C-alpha cells in the first residue's frame, strides 16, 4: 500500500518545478572543464567575462512573453574547514551572496548565531545551511558557530572567515547551496570579478512556454558556456525517469503482494489440516456438506476482510504519512497524495480468488473423506 501510494503520488511536473526553483526557465554558467583541470580557475575566468550580463537581460526583457527574472549571485572558491577535514573530498564550494533585504526577512531561518548583515560584513562572517547533512557527509565537517574557515581568493591568498550563523533557509531557490555570505563579501573573495551572476531564472505564462523556449534558446543556446533548461525538458526527463523507477518499485510491490497471498494460503491450509477432528465431530452430529461449505467459505472470507481492513486503514495512513514526509524532504518534489485504487483492486481481487479457490477445494476434499478418516485426524492435501 505504501509503495503503491508513493508511486502514484509522484508528480513529474512538481519535480520539474522544484528542479527549476519554481520558474519555467533557467540559464546558468557552464564552464568548459575536464577532470584534469582545476575547476575553480576555469569558473573564475568565465565569470570574469560573464555572459549573464546586462546586455543579455535587456534582450530577454524585450520579449513580451518572458516575465519576471531573478539572478543568483555566487562564486566558486576553495574552502578549508578546521583541520582541513575536507581537502581530499570536497575542496571547493559555490558560495552564494545574499542581499541585506533577504537576510532581514529571513531571521526565522536562523538556528544559531546572527544574520545581521553589517556584522557579517565587518567580521567576515559566513552562513552555513547544512540542514540536509551534505556538508557533514561529504566534507566531514559539522558547522559550529565561531569556527574559522579559510577561503582562497582568486589571487591565491587564504582569508579567514568566521562561521557566524547556521540556518535552515526555507527557499527552494537555494536548494543545493550550503555556504552563504553577504553580497558585499563576494568582492573580497573574488576581487577580479565584477559580475557575480551565476544563474538566471525566468518566468513566463504557461500558454507561451513553447514560444519563450524558442526565444531563449535562440539568444542563449548558441553559447557553449551557458546552459539552458526549460520546464518542458525537465518534465519529459522526470517522466522517463519515473517510468524506470516505477518498474523497479512495482517489481517490489508485486513480490510483496505474492508473498502476502502465499501467507494467506499457508494460513488457510494450516488451519484446515489442524481441524480435521473438529470437522469429523461436526459431521458426526449432522453437519451437511452444504453447511460445511458455507462455514469454510465464511471463514476464508473473514481472513480476506481482515486483510482488506488492515490494508485500507493502516496502509492508507502510512501511505499518507510517507507522502508528507517525502514532500518535506523534497527529494521527489511535492507529492500529490493519490489513493492507489487500481493496485488495491488487483490485490483484493487476488485475495478473493484465493479464498474462493480454497473453499471450493476444501469442500471437494471433505466430500471424499469418510467419517473414520476425520476421527483419526489424518489429512493429506491431494496432489491435484
């Protein structure tokens, strides 16, 4: 029930919008980089000649079908946590610059420390959001207010920064980012960069998505150092990924369902074999084959009804709780709880078929047995 509920509640559209932070288009910097070249200098060089500039903004805003635009300002730099615990596994991070207005409006996201903009600028403070535990897992560092972290500038100098806040930012916009500073400190880290735009997000009306997609690709798609993602592309991607995931999940669902049916059959058979003397006594005092048939039929369907009741009550509640939990985690986007009607009908139909089959076979077997065999209590299920 739980697995079926999760599978049927996943919404590819919600996953796509989560991936694009609630916007229809994303244009981001995409440095030409290979594993044999240090990433940070390549990213710095691209940002120093940043194609996400005012000229691009003007071209996009001239198009009536492209609405609100938002840019994320950030830079990439090598970071050295206390005792260099991260040097081997995660030496560089994307550091996002936050505006004064943003920090003033997000005081409720603070876990420890301060989000005072001026104080952060004066004391070279950084904010760490490791609510997902990724920094701890991959950099082996657990953020503690007061720790000193060194950040390498574009000139190769290591400047000390103080961890002045740990937070849990509620905005989907900053999902996947962990290190934040006031915007005024970006110039301290990268003195040679004047344009810190790293990602541009664009809104458009749903009816204009196809036309807007053509325009954005025409303006940005020819530049190999910019990557364009659209909501239509992401929806198609997640639909295909969901099909693969559902195949694997439903293999598990079918296995669990078959296992449940086997357990039901085993329960009915064990119960039947252990009650042979009881059936013999009941038949000796006048129980007819028709009455025995009704009794076995009723008992088997009591098992089925009990299974249905447990599945529909506990299974439904657990399925709903799992949907809420996955929605909060955000791994599969916002799940729209959907009752798995078809899988449940198939499962319940299988239960009914098992119950009917058991009652028919049990009655036929009982009709072939003599009263003496019942009293002895020996029972062997026929090979056929």
